[in-house]
C-alpha cells in the first residue's frame, strides 16, 4: 500500500497543497517551521484519526479557517481509493471514501496504515504510562480496525461510571444525601466486557511485539540490551492499587471479564471514596526494560532513543508481516529522526527501512539523510512543496 497523492486544504500552515507521491523513499527537506512535519502528520491522521503532536483537532486547522480537509489517493495493488477527512473542531468530523459520505470517521480506519516515528516518541520510554497505552491501542486498531469501536465503548462507559463515582464521593465529603450506587453493578458489567476485549488485544499484541522489539534493538544497537516488554494490569490482589498483577494464565475473554469484575468489586470502597475508576485498561502499564532494568530512569538518552525506535520498527515489521490480509504494507514515516541519531545508528536504520514500499522522511538538512535512502526529494519552504 502507498499514498499516491496527498492533498491538504487549510491544514496547519497550508492553505492548499498538492503532493504527488510514488512508492519508495520520499524525502522532504527544509528549514524548521516550514511545514515538513505537517505533511506527514496528515498521513498519520488518516491512519489513526489522531495527531502525534497534539491531543485536540483545533491546532490542525489553519488560522482563520473553520475546517481542514485531508485527502489522499491510496493505492493497494491495482486498486486505488480516495480517502477524505474533514476536520471540524468543536463539531463532528466527516469522512468520505471515493466521494461517498461515511456514517462515522472511524469507517476509514484501515484504508491508510502508517507507522510514524518522531522526536515526540521519546515519551514512549521517558513519559507517562498513558503514552505507552496510546501506542498499544493505536497499533491494536491498525491490526484490527474493529477495535476502534471497542475503545469508544470502553471510554463511554468509563466516563459514565466515573461521573456516578464523583457524584457519590462529593456527597460523602460534604455530608449530603447518599447517592444510589445500585447501577454501578450494571456499569461494572459493561466496563468489564469492553475492557476484557481491549485487554486481550493488548496482551496478544505485546506477545507478538516482544521478539520483534528484541530483534530491532539488536540491529540498531549491537551489543546492547536485551530489551524486554511486560504488560502489567491494574487488576490487583491483596496489595491493592498498583500491585503487580497480570492476566490469568492462558486467559480467554471470559477469564479476563471475571478478573476485571473481581478487581472492580475489590476496589469499589476506594473508588467510592476517591470518585475515580481505579481498575481497567485505562490504568494498565506497558513496562519497557533494558538489560533487566526499567528503561525509564535507567537508560541513557541514546539508549532511550534506540528503545523507542525499536518499538516503532517492531510495529512496522508486525504490520508488514500481516499486510497480506489487512490492507498491505504500512507507510513508514521518519519525521526529523536522523538529526537525533549518530552516524552509525543512521546507517543501521537506513538499511532496515530502505526496502519499504513507501518511506516518507523529513529533515532540516539534506546531509542528515543517509545516501542509502535515495529517492524522490522535495523542498519545503514558504507553504510550497517543490520536487527537486
């Protein structure tokens, strides 16, 4: 799969831009602040319905405009489809496939698949658990777009359950009339059903990623590591919140539902007191270790970069291996990555990705991009994208 043409209207700094693309490597070169990242951010948004740079849609719309449009011609084999997203901050976004309106934006998920590595990915190692949960969930949806609906269901139930718990906690603190919590059992069942599905998908993903991350790190930093991945659930035993706990051995979906229901029951007194849901996938953690020690806090800056890059390369390898039945090989995006790497790591990375079906690279300085990544070159400046 590759993007054959990218069109943006009122997206970020671009009033309008048209970029023809071919398979292989395309390199966008220009000074910082000229819009290189905006181009690849648009590709990532089509793939995930989110930005790797901001958490809301408002910054994606050019100042003075009320909406932005991302449009891409996507070719997979002999088939070409036109995928469009209209970004409407404060209102519902709209999606079209081959000019036909879709009922939900998530209907386009899976038509464009991408793996994007950017400077922000250092947070995968050094950042909060939410960064790693987002990494897992975006990759889960790339593998199986249907899980997007599961995530939405889980978030909806979590919000409703949390509202009830906050109301109860406020009433307790201020001596008000007690709140009827009988409906918590219903919300627990819904949360456990959606949560178990998301938990199972994450467990399957981590199991598939583990050997690929070890391999990628070994290729990027020979002699380093080993890198380990461990999924830690918030379902706790006697130790309470934060205790190390894992899924039942060889769990099926129903095993996970029962584990979540038991965890919610055990945590309920603390949840009612604090007014928050303490158990579920929204509290879980992906632990990354290097040489048997937590990468966060122990890995050097260079090692942290290599760990983050290994996670992305492993994601890329996983999606490539599954591409035959799920939309083809993903687009690999390397956004201002080479400036952060030493010469040896640059060359190793270039060798690992040079044969990708489509690789999009951004760089402030052309010399930062290894010669092995030859292909189409574009100059980006003053809102213009020009082939060179």
